[in-house]
C-alpha cells in the first residue's frame, strides 16, 4: 500500500512532501507532485506536512479521486 497525491496538489506544488520523504519517492511533475508506489514505505511523513491535504493512503483515496492512483503509478512508468 502506498500514499497517493490527488487533485488538491494541482497548481499548488508546495513541496514540503518531497522534502520530508525519507526514501525520495516523491517527484515533481508539470502540474503536481507524484509518489512512486514501488518505493513508498508508507511512513506518512508526506501526508502530515501537505498544506492542502492532497495525500491519502491508497485505500483511503476519496471517491472521485480514484484516477490519481493510476496517475501516480503511470508518472513513474513513463519516465
């Protein structure tokens, strides 16, 4: 299970999440940050510092935001 960054990050890109990640699994994209689900260790450090509350555990992503689970994964697959 990994954390997922959702739509609240679009245009915000505050970056605190990337700074606190102990395994460097968060990267900045054109519109938002993304979490690599294969590297994420589920520590929750990113979730705690997100100023727009856009980060959720994969199984807790709100309805209507489910597409961000695959968007985060695809960002790293297409690199």
